[in-house]
C-alpha cells in the first residue's frame, strides 16, 4: 500500500524530502535515520527558509521552560547530527548557515510535495506566506505539534522528570540504606553469648548428677546419694539448705515437670543403668499413676504437654500422658540419651552414643521422627557428653562438652538475625575451674541451672588399728590410685589430660607412663609388680584393656578393638584377668568374663 502525504505537509529541498506528519526524512526515496531533536530543528528551519531562526527560538521549541539542560552544548550536538544526516558542512554550508551571535538560516529552496513520496513533482518556491500556511496546516492536523498537545507534552515531560528525580532519590536512598545495613551487619554482629555471673545454690557432697535437675521456677529438685539409696532433694532457686522431700518409691528419679506445673514425670529404679517404669506424680502429692506400659529412661514433655518422649535401647518412643498412643518414633545407629523438644515443638534433639566408634554427638530430627541426622558445627559433628536444651526463647541451644574430665557449658545460636550478623559456631560459655555438667538443664528466663564439680583429692594412708591418716600424695588432680605389692610405688591418673603416672608413695620419683590423647583409668599392679593392667580410651575408639610394663614402654591391647572392655583386674595367682565387656545389641548387654 502506497504511503501518501498531503502536499502541504511534505517538503523537499535538494535530494531530500521531509514528511512533517510522520517525522521522517528521505534521500532519493530512502529513509534516513535521524533523532527527534535534529528533526525538529530541521522542521523549524524549513518553515522559515531564508530567515534567521534565533538560538532562543530553538531553545523554546526544543526545551520547554523549567527544563534543566546544558542548552548550548545540546543544541550544538543536535545541529551537528542534523548536518551529518543531510551531508552539510558548517564551513561551506549548502543548507544550514550559522549566523554569528544570532542563530541559523536555511539557504536552499524549499518545495512542497505533490502526491506520494515516490512520485515527486516540482512546485513553486515556498514564500513566507505559504510557509506560514504550511506551518498552520501542520499544527492543525498533527496533534503532536498543536499548542494543546505541546502543553500536554510539556506537562508530561515535567511529570516524567519529577518521577525520574523521585526514582533517582529512591534508588540513592535505598543504596545508602543498604550500605548502612551492610556496614552495621558486618561491623556490629550479634554479641556472642556469655555467662555474666555464676551463683552457688547449694553445696552437698552427695549430689548425684545422674539424677539431673528439674525446676518449677522457685525450687530445684535433684538426687542425693546415700549409700545404696537415693534421696529426692529440693532447695530454693535463690540458694539455701537442701531438704529431703517425700517420694513415692524407695528410689525415685524426677525427670521433668509438666508444662502446666501440675505433674512430675518420674521413674522407679533399683540400679542406675536399668530401664525403669515411668509414672506421673501430682505436684501436690498423692499416689503416682503408671503411664501405660512405658519403660525406659530420660523422658520429657512436649511443649504443649500433649506427648511424652522417652528412650529405650536404641529407640525413641512417644506416648500420651494417659498411657495411650505408644509408638516408636525413631531408631538410631547408637544409644540415644537426653531427648529435648524445641520450644516451638517442631524439632527434637538428643545425644547419640555410638559405641561402635566411641563417639558422642548431638542428633536432630523432626517431631514426627523424620529427617534424623547429626548436627554439624564448623563442618564436624557437634560433640556433647551430656544433655542439651534450648533456652526458653529458642535463640540458643545449650549443652556440655568434656575434654579430659573437664566439662564446660557451650552454646550455639539457633535464631537468625536479619539485621545483625549471627555466629553459628559453638561458643564456650564457661572456662573452669569447676567442671560443669548440664545433664538436663533448666531455664527460667535468662538463668541456667547446672551441676558444678571441683576436685580436691589426696592419697592418704590409714593405719587400721590407730585410724591415723597420713597424706602420701597431695595432688588435687590425682585419682584412682593403686599401691604396688611391696608398698613402695603408687599408680594414679592425672585429671587434666587423663595420663597414667607412677611415683613413690610420698609423691617423689614421678614417671609418666602414657601420653594423651589416651585417657587412662582403673590401673592395677600384677602380683609380681612388674606389669600394669588398666582401662584406656582414645577419641573415636571403644574403651579397651591394656598391658604395660611397670617401667613404661609400648602398650599391648588385651582384646581386639572391635570389643569394648573396661574395669579389668588380676586373678589372685596372676595367671588370669577378669574384665567387664559390653555386647553391642539393640538392648546393650553387660557381662563379666
């Protein structure tokens, strides 16, 4: 379809043709590329051929009032592009003449076009009147160049400029805000948790850490060993004398308090290592109620009180408080201990004791038993030798980790902070001198209850007849001593690193027999005093029984590394040894061999 142009709206000069309606420029029928501002300058000059068009007129036409632009530079750039499009030269102009200090004048004759662009007939030269007529027609027919449209375009440009300035301001403000956040995020991370103060609540030599700690917010409850019997004790969280409290059984262990503080979760036991029947006992006293057929250890409540989780063998079970809905939740690769529920009830963590490789670590799973896995911290399993528990607000997970008998409280941050950088590596919260065990830590606000132990030992000799005690070795770190058959030498282990030492009974002539990381315990002399039998454990291995010359030297294992053994001793004639071994089954079995 042929493109037809009103002869009054199309102009021709030289080999060029201009369509004022479409805003296009042709050279011998070929459309040329030209930008808007150069074209508008050309249109204005063509409407007034032979006349001077001042720079002020061009400025008013191209840039409405209020436009902020480098006018001189922009106009010169637009004229340069226009001259390039029509192959004109500023020094020897054929079309556009520069009038110094005034403006510009179009030199060539300008004709209107009859018919289509492809059928051009010459016409008379455009006089000022006809030029004005052409300009008026174009203004009437092309809305883009009408006064109303020009005003509208001016308003639109102003609005666009304001929007652009607002966008620029918003982007700049956003960049400043992001930079400030990033700087604050990097330079001012969330402070690492720390222990501000440690307060002694009670001081008793008979406390059995195996019994754990339970608190109702005003009191704490724990077990105290009394010979072959255990007493249930209580004291104020602010400290004071501990008092014995009535218990429903001869040996009663308190595991947990229900979320509504109405019932204790307790166990009835004879020996510490036995699985025990689980009961519910009203806080106000009265008869305990058996919790279905549940038998195990380390039970605890879910945050909403609707379920109880406990351990039996290698499995974790859940049961409703009324004894119904008993089911196996998960079965692990080791022996689980101390399950803990997150405050939101979504996650369960527990300590996994893998007897096949001697490791202990914190494991995690969802509340429905799915997603069982070891927790990694710093690319390695999170080690723990006792219970772990979330703080009441769920921001930190606290646990105890031990090295060479010395245990400390550790914490790892759980909640992510979007405004400040958070450290995810475990943080050691305590650094001795006391050894801290948090078997079942309890939080009340920002407080944490834990067992603390400090060794103060000395080897003493007691005369049976006179009952006179004489200190032989004064060493707060020495323990598990054994006297040689001739009474001249002593064996003991040193707590800081678990090494085995030999010395004279007065503490002189000390000789280190083993080196870390082997941790020695339970040393025994042979009947002739030439060999030593002891229990040793290395990180990542099972406990083992070793032979060692009384003068030191190489160690010799009694059993293969795949068998766990401990607590060995010589027979009276020195030809045999007796040893305690543990078989790795679903229900671990201990035996003496």
